[in-house]
C-alpha cells in the first residue's frame, strides 16, 4: 500500500530571529561561472547510448532550468559518433548530426572533448571539418560558444585508450591546434582551445599534463587551463584543493598566472557511480550551492583567476541506485511495461541549480554566520543592474551542533542589506517570494523510501514524487518599500537539518514577462507526456510559476492541468487516465500575479 503524505504550508508564526546582513563591499558583476555539467556514456555500444531516448530526454530536461541554469554540457567520447569508414560527409557525421540537433534545439552549449576510441581520426582534418560543418549547420553564433577541450585526463589508462606516448600526445595537441587554426581562418572567427583537463598528480605518473604546461612557458596552446579537483565530501575541500593547485601551477609556470583556470569536475567526492545517500538528498543540493558561493568569494576577493567550475553530474543513473549516484535526475527503467520506457524524477540538486539561476547580475561577497540558533548560514545577496529594484538572495542552512532554544518572538526576518536599501523608494511597492528545498519535505528520495523503494513506481507514486521535486513556496506577498525585511516561517528551518532558500523581491513596475516559445511535446507512454519549453533570459527574473492548459481532442474547453501546483522550471510531465491526445498552451505568472501571453498552441 502506498503511503501518502501532504504538507501543511500555512505560515505558522514562531519566533523573530533576525539575520542581520552587514555588507561592507560594493557588488561586482556576477558571471554565471557555475552553469556547466558533464556527461559520459556508459556501456560498450557508445553510439547507441548517445542516441537513446534516455540520453536525449536527459539532455532536454537538463536544458529546462530558467535563465540557462545549466548552460553547457561537457561530453566524453562524443567523437565516437564520427564514422571515419564512410567517405561521404553526410554519412560520416550522420549520428553526430542527430545528437547535436537535439542538444542545440534545447539551447545547450557543447563542451566538445576532443577524444575518441577511434584510432583512425585525423585530428587536424576532422577537427577542421567538424567546426566548419556545424558552424554552417547551426551558425557561427552557436559554435563560437562551444568549449573545445583536449583529451580528458590523458595520463590515466582508463582514458588513454589509444596508448599515446608523450610524443604522440604532444603531436595530437599540435594537430588539433592546426585544425582549429584552419577553421578559424576560413570562418573568420578565432576558436580557442582549453586543456589539459588533468589531475596533476606526481610528475612521474602524470607526465603528459605536466609537460604540456611546461611547454606553455614558451608557446601555450590553451586559452583556459582546465584541471580536475574534487573534494573530500565538503564544499570547502573542493575550493581549497582547487586554489592549492592553481597557486602551485602559477608558481611553477609563471606565464600561467595571467591565464584563467577552470575546475571541470568540482564535485564533492570522486567516482560518480558509487551510491551515497547524500547524493540523493537536499544535502548534495546544499553542498553544490555552497561550492558556488565559496568559489564566488574567491573570485570576488581576487584570490584566483577562475573562469568556471563544472559539476560532473549529468550521468544516467541505473538500478538499484536510481537516486544515490551523483546525478541530476533519478532514472527508472520501466522494464515491466509494454513497451518498455523510462521515467525521470528530478533530484534536489537539480532544483538547487534552478534556484541559483534566479540570482541577479551583480553579487555581493558571500556571508557566513557560523552560529545562528543552531544553524550555520551561508548566503549570497545579488541585485539587478537595471533601473528597477530587484533582490535575489540564496541561503544555505545547516545544523551547527548547537541546540535550538525556543523564545517568544514571532518569525524569522531576512533584513535587506543596507547597501541595497538605497534603491528602495518608500512609496514603492515590492513583491516578494520565498522558495525552499527542505530535507524530508520536498525530497523525492525520502518519500520513495517511505513507499518501499519500488523498482517500478506506479503512476500514482510518480505523480506524488513529482510534486516534491521542485522548490516549495514558503511565502509570497507584497509590501511597502519602507519595510526592509522579509519573513520566513521558521518552523520549516527548525525541522529541517539542511535547507536551501531563495528570496526574490521585485519592484511592481518591472515589465511583465514575455511569451514562452519552443514548446516541445515528448510522448512517454500512451497516457503520459513530457512538455518542455523555452523562455527569455531575464537579468531581473520575477517569474514565479508556469501554467499549462490542455484541451483534449473534440473538446472545446481548456483545462488548467497545473492548478494548485508550483511549476518554476520549464518542464512538466502530464498524465491522464483517458488520453493525452489534444493541444497544449503555456504561460508564465510573475511574482506580481501578472500573466504573460499564452504560447502558440501545440498539439499531439
């Protein structure tokens, strides 16, 4: 028997616990340096894995976070899709065309790792062909944003499948450079190369990466130096490992001190496939947010010249570890159905990236309050760079070890930082929203376990899990500009050991949102469909939720299928006992409760 739970989201008043934000420094431009993920196909038939429905659906879901919450996907072995045995270019690139068509139509940028199991690739000619072909297919405005990177961890036997010697590796780098230069000359755009994507262990066992950086002192093939440094389970360890390596490399190779660095695999702990409870929960979501905030502090304080970090977590999980591997989504392969199909449930870490996507264009320094009513609080306040007031603050609450003490006050207040108050006019009206990820509240893994951890969750349980996969709405309202704080029901924070909260506040005069576009319908089963759509990127994002209307065939009336649901991201899985055949239209609702125009009607 399935266990059902409902959560009372009434705003019960507890105590006033004021978190005072004292920000002495001005805001700086906040680049979206964290919006990257990584994927590698698993199995022997790599070409089939790339073109499978599971992989393509995974990619489309990854692309569905607002404001390009995940913007780029770094992909191992993608050049295995190039068939060098066929002379015809159309046939040679047929499989790569199919894969990239989905990636590009989803709005993602490609992290093109120049690696393959195919020993017959001509690195000079084939890289030239690839850049020219896809620049003409998708436009130079698309390929100019691709991140071209040399072979992943070339010093490891796991990846050095062609058995490169050091001389082979250096020649491979030269050939790639030549191919990129040829394409750059023809297309009138200067493509850049990243690398060496190394671990940088001892010089004796990792000579490829050390040697190519030594060569950089004379002539460097790279525009960005990429490396891999994971942590020991904490966000602090990821940052300290990365900073330590950047300092070491800059000291050994002085010319690198003027170059940008990127930690391609800034994950809490190594080996994505090892199941860990933390990777299923709000704990992983909180760690990822803390990782972003700590790296931002290092950038804000000019401690490191960091271009980006990437979370290596776009993998496809597999039975029996659907939730507990290091992935963004839990994958259920429904092998008991006819025909077989796959169901994806979004994990809290995916929702956390969605919350981060709402940060403003300018960021203050990260603040940490190590002891606050039994919690450690890490938070970042950001603002818009336009003429309207916009505030977006993301906060991570963790148990600090100190016991919480009751008191007689009313509620938790978040004080608007004094540096931001100057943008508020007393006669203005500010609308606000508080969203949260709270341990065991919106935690699909916890609820799945309560229901017996079924290998094949039925449609009823899947619907319940999806209600828990997005941030929950903790507070929403409007207030006068003279009021300089927002309230959060503290009982949610007290009952959750780990929480991630986002507060957004918008001037009511911010223009209303645009019409959504690029609506795609993906049939999952005979009575279940995945809807995806695109929306404009907003530097001051005041969209609260999306509404989806369905009109069955031969019926005139439109039905709001998202009634009483919070839909903050650009995807929605709809199931109907009778039929999903019909038409759909979508619109957004902003924090001020204003509705956008409906999208164009799309039918199945």
